[in-house]
C-alpha cells in the first residue's frame, strides 16, 4: 500500500509539473503574439504615415528605427511589384536591410538598352549613397524634390528621365545605321538638341538642316522642329511642311526613312 501511494504521489507531481510547463509555454506564446500584433500595428501605422508624406518624430527609439526601415522596404517592394514587368526598376535589399540598390532598366521600341543603378540609404535621412546615373540627368534636383517625401514619385520620374535619354540616344544610333546619307552635325549629352543635315533628291540643291529640340526631358519626341535651307522655296513647300510635322510626331529615324520613301531626301 505504501508503494502504491508513493507511485501515485509521484505521478501527480509529474503531472503538476507538466501543467506548469504548459501554462508557462502558453503565457510565452501569448506574450509573443501580443508583441507581434503590436509591432504589426505600429509598422502599418508608420507605413501609412510615410505613404501620406507625414513628418517623422524628431526622436526615435531603436525599435522605432527598425520599424521605419521595414516600412520603407515594404513601400519599395510594393512599387517593385508594379514596375518589374516593364522597363522600370528592380530592387535588391542589402544584408543589413538598411539600404537598397535600385536597378533601372531602360528600353526603346522593345529593345533593352543601358541599366543604371542607385544605392539608397533607408535610415532616418533617406539619401543616395552611390550611383552611375549620367551627369546630364538632374539627379540632385529630382532627389531634392521627392526622395525624402515620396519614393514612388522619385523612382517614377527618374525612370522616365533615364528611359527618355536612352530612347533619344538610340534614335541617333539608328539614324547612323539606317540613313547613312543623313549627317548628325550637332548633338549634346542629353541628346535633347539635334541638328541633322539632309541631302535632297534634286541635284545641285543645297542641303536642308533639321533642328530638333526636346523641351520635355522625359519624352523621346521633340517639342520643336525647325527646317532651314538656302532654298527658301523648298522649305516653305507643302512637302517639307509635312516633313516638319512628321519629325514632330515620329521617332526621328522612322521619320527620316519615311521622308526617303516619299522622295524628300536621298
């Protein structure tokens, strides 16, 4: 009887210990759940504030700083989902999750061209740490306008600038490749000012100068086209008025090929 009583007491003690361990585990899990819920709510609130462009607090704890980094990464990843299927940008997160590298893929008429990279520090003061953006692109002004307050606007406008620049450069390459008789006599780094010398079909006729100005740096089409020649009658003719309009409405290499087919240039 004494032995049976001892065994029963031992089992009850072990059972009690197991219950206490289970209760402790439950309390630990509840605490983790509550902390996760609180962190998720704080992260969502901070992300909403960033999306709305609200100012951040002057003093932030280490935990708040971590939430800030996570919220900014969430913003950028949301944007990547929208743009990764087009000639836009891709995001690569750093190991410490304190910065991202944004790769901008440029394209024109379905052909991928140059790729540019910008490394962005995501700590309290968002800033560009490294990049290979061409100096002619107004990166500093674009960053000053939007980088701190609107990631989406900054990435979108920079992508437009880079794609437009790549498109204008590609058009000049295609002029040289497909219309060898047309000479590019002047261009600048931004490729937003272009002077072409075209030879007409008629012999002994002076060349025609076509000046293309691209006033909108996020576009591949000119905003102004000027036609000049010593033969004033020629440039005022209906045919060259059509050519002027064609150069305004079509990529320059396509317009020149059409002008050749119509007999305006050789």
